């Protein structure tokens, strides 16, 4: 998000005429927060806050977890768990077909991962869609 903000700022200030901004996130690297640490933790227990929940999966307007939002939505529109699972399975199947047909070939770049022993591993495609159980 910071790259988008900096690009917008450069454009609005006239420093640049054209900007390209992008980014990525890594949920597995989101830290835990220690809110009282800055002022000094005192004797006793401190609070540890999960950064994924706090910054990404919490609805600040209604003060509940996004999972609750999904439950409310499925209840309001009568979408069963079975229907959700069926939709997810079909989505994975469509992704597998798109990979098979080469729809993502021009959008992906192989990534080489060094190995401590032996030759490196090369990842050439997304692996998530292959991990579906019906």
C-alpha cells in the first residue's frame, strides 16, 4: 500500500507524470504486537496481539472477526456450508484447467530456491490449486 501512496503523492505533486506501483504481502511473516512495550512492560503479564487478526481479519466498523461477517452473510442469503464447499471445489477445478490451458504462462516467472544439499528447486506455477480434496 505504501508504494501506491508514494506513487499518488509523486503524481499529485507533479514530480512524475506516470507511475507504476505494486506490492505483495506475506501473511506468514506478520508479526505479533506488544502494545505496552513502548511505554515499558511492568510486573505481570503483557498483551500480545496477533497482527493478522488486528490489521487484516478484524471488521473495525462492527467490531468482530471477518469469519463472523462470512457467517452473517451466508445466513442472510441462505448459502449452506455444502454450497460454499461446492463453489470452492469448482473454483479450484477452474484454476487447474486455466493452468493446464496455459492461461497464466505469460504472467508467471519461475523462481529458483537454493538447496543446502543438491540442486536448487525451481517453482514454475502456483501449487495451491492442486491441494483440493473433494
